[in-house]
């Protein structure tokens, strides 16, 4: 039967999204008059209402029930706001329902979505008698079940939200992406869109704060480096406060490279947090407790470092006072002398060893200088030595016997190998005083003059093309390698080791190498040297003894004689030879000074380059620097003899010089060679004929 309703201006439906914004949604009002109704849901608020008596509400509900019951339709009482329930209100509602026939009370909470759906399902079951009697769940049990569902759904939704790692993401973008995900839909159904958006917003804020925290940590970690750059002088900042130090920093030339002054502050509310490639520290960040603490630590570090340096120097002076420390003495033997020293106790073990190593270098250098002076004072010991041979064992024993009584000899007792090396070098220098054997090393006057003249020539002739790069159209180099007792093959193997598929990189260009190693004793030497299929650009002649050097010299003489007689090729007579001295691995280079001197003499005689063993120790007989030097010599010869490129003006030969100067100077003197040669080199009327 139809029931008449008075529903003036009553909305048919209100959802949570509409609350407070009803005017923004389509409003459908309930119709006036009669309509068909199958059941009624009677709501009673059981919370503590404001300015409202529960008895009046119950009286109104009772009158309403009397009217509704006349329709003979099922009625359900919904006790609302049970989450804020007043117990005796609820008991009164239950007592009211118990006095009525078939009147069921459902305890609900719309806020927590408890038993809301149960109200309607129970009403439907009462309408449809076939569905059986409705099962009503008490509020607390229903609340626990609902909360468990909410907790599970919330956990899944939060994990879903945590997959978003960019704090710039928006709810609109993410919700569109997740809308078909079951965990997203479940949470929206249980808690609503508003809560889902709030959960997302909290996650985004956490991401942003974590990003800001990391950036701040990076800036604070970079601050000590900036302070070391701008405030490194302890005397200037030791008494300054942090605010005073900031003013000093702002005036530094390097300030802009370390810090950035932003127009808007604070920095963590500007777009600067996203400029990850800008490592400069926001200047307003320095107005924090953390930054001030870094500054205080910086000052303390400078004070400690100053103290550390002072104590290291004090420890150095302590070592200088201990007369028992000898050159080459191990640190472990010295600790007992300094264990009670104040400075030693203050500095670290690493600092102690570093200071001692510096002290050792000084006393070793001084002892070697004094030992060298002593050798010059005993020049009579070296008068009767054979110029072309290593001193005999008896002679060396005699020299040691005479010198052993000298304190300067005993000073190097713990450095016996160095002392022996100095003695042999002195012998080599006495009889072969060249720049290679000079005891002053790089302070040798010959080396300094050559360097000065070479630089002068380079400046005068800077317009000339680079010698090796001019030979750019030489792609392949044919090399003949001559040696005795397998030395030629060893050199060829070493060159191949430094090559890649027979291609050798030299001065930025790749050359293909064709190597033909031949033993100097071979009876087929001349026939192998020059064939129609192999025409060498140069010949490497390698030696490691007086005997092999002599043999090599004879071979070169034969080759040149053969070339001048047969003249089977116009370039044969101009074939370049390069003498290469092999490293001495077995004899501790005792013979090196003599071999070097005689190799240079033979090279001068044959007018060919001589490649010496570089300074230092090497595990193999041949060094990469030797091979590169020799190859450059071949390219130079090719350039001049084979007319590979257009000839360029060359420096005057020594024979064409107008003025020759012989200069005598002492190696190791502190004055500059420029003082002697500058009147000539600076003159517009003079130019050097050749380096050296």
C-alpha cells in the first residue's frame, strides 16, 4: 500500500563528499505525496548530543513508531554513533525494542562503517520471509571485524603508495594509475577517497622531507672542505665568532664557487632542493646549529694541526741532537732513544716514521756528499787504474783498506751497497768525465747548456714542422736488427711485446713494423741485409760487452764497404745505423760506465746515434724509452735521406759557425747558465749553430 510522506526540501541522498559542499552537487529531492514503501529504518542517536535530551528523542521515536507500525511494514531500529555510545541510552533503546513485536536493534557507526550494511541486509531479510531471520552482530564484535579489514586494507594500500618514489607526483596521476588495482579499490570502499588522498599526501611529504634531509646532510658534509678553502688561516679566525666568520667568507674571491645566496629563503622551501647538480651550499643553511658546530670543529682542527706540525718539528730537532743515529739505521733501532720524548708521545706513529724518514734522507745525503769529498781527497788511489777495464778485486780491496779508517767511510756502514755504487761511479767519472757519468746528475753543466741551447733553437725555429709528424706518409718501417749471441732476437722480441699485431704507436701515429733480427756471426749477413722484398729503413746494432761492441763495429764497416762497391740501390750507402746499449742485469752495472763511453766513441766515429740505458733499474735488458728513441732516429734519417717530405731549412752545421765558444764551468754550481750565455742568445746578431 502507498504511504503518504511529507518530505519538503529533503534530499534523497547525501554522501560524505557532499558534506559542506551540497550546493556543488546535483540535488535530487524526495517527492511529495504518496509512494510505495517496503520497509522502514528508524535511526536513534545514542551519543551524548548537544542541547538535546535523550528522553525527548525516545518519545519522538515512539510516536513515529506508532504511526509506521500501522503500515504493517518491517521496521529496523538503527542505534547510530555507537562509537560515542552512552551505555544507558543504548540500554533504553534495547528495552524499547524488546517491548515491541519483531523490532530489531542494529548497533551502528557510520564513522567507522560498522554494521551500516547490516541494517539494510537485515531489513531486506525481514521483507523477504524466505531469507530467514536476520543475524545481528553486536557492535563490539562487528567493530573488531571491521577494524581488522581496515588495518589489512590500509597496510596493503600504504605499500602500494610507497612504490611512488618521486615526491613531485600528484594524487590525480597516481590515483588514475592505481584505480584498477584491487588493493586500491578495497581501501577506497572501506575508508573513502579523502583518507586515501591524505595517506598519499603524508607519503609525498615524507619523501620530500627525506630528500631535504639528504641534501642538508650533503651540504653539511661539504662544509669542512669549503671552510678549508675560504678560512684556512688560523691566525685570522681563531678568535672570530661564527657570525663574524660568515662576513669574512662573503668577501673571499672563491665565495661564489662554494656558496649560493638564494633570493628566497629558507633554502628547503625553494626549487634549489631539486638542483642536484649544483653542489654549492645555500648560504642561509649556515645560520643553523649544525653549521656552527662544523665551524667550531674546523677551528679546533686547525689548532690541532698547528700543534701537530710544531710537535713534528720539535721531534725532528730531537732526532738531530741524537748523535747515535747513523745513515741507513732502521726506525726500530731508534725508538729506544726517543720513547720518553714529549713530542714523540704527542704525534702519531705514522708521523713519527715520516719525520724519521725525512731525517734519514737528510743525513744520508750529507753522508754521501762527505763521502764524495773524501774520494776526491784520496785521488792518488785512482791513478794507476786500467782505463778500459773494471778495477780488479785486489785493487778494490786496497782502496777499501785505505778508506776504511775514515769516519766518512764508516758513516755509510749500513748502506754498503750505496757506498760501493758511489765508489764505482767515482772511478767511472775520473776516467770518463761525461754528462752520463757526472756525479752532479741533472745539475751537470753539460746537460744544462744543452737544454738551454735546445730551448733557444726551438724558439728560433718554432715555425718548422715537427720532425716526426712531418713523416706522416710513412706507414711501414723495415728494421734490420744486428747483434751477437742472441741479443738481436731478444731486442726484436721486446719490440714485438710493446707492439699490437706488429703495429707500434709512436708520437701519436701507428707504424707497421717489419723486423729482421740477424746474428752478427751469420755468414749470410750481407745477403740477408738487402733483398728485393725487404729494404730496411734502418739498422739497430745492439751490444752488451766490449767484445760484442767491437764485433758490431767490424760488421758495420763491412756493410758500408759492400754498399759502396756494389751500389745495388742508391739508398744503400745512406742506410742509418743506431747503436743500442743493453741493460746489465747480472753484474750490477759495474761495466756500464766503460761500455757507455766506448759505445759513444764508436757512434761518434761512425757518425750514427747512440742509445744509452736510461737512469734507474729495469727488469729487462731493453727499455721502452730506448726503443722509442731509436725509432725516432730512424724516422729522422728517413726524412733527410729519402726525401719523404719537402725539405725545410736546417740549422747551420757546426762547420759553418762564425764564432765558436769553449766554456769551462764547475758542475753543481748554484748559478744559472743563462748568466753566461744570455749575452749571445739574446743578441739579434747571434744564433746557435746546433744544440750542445
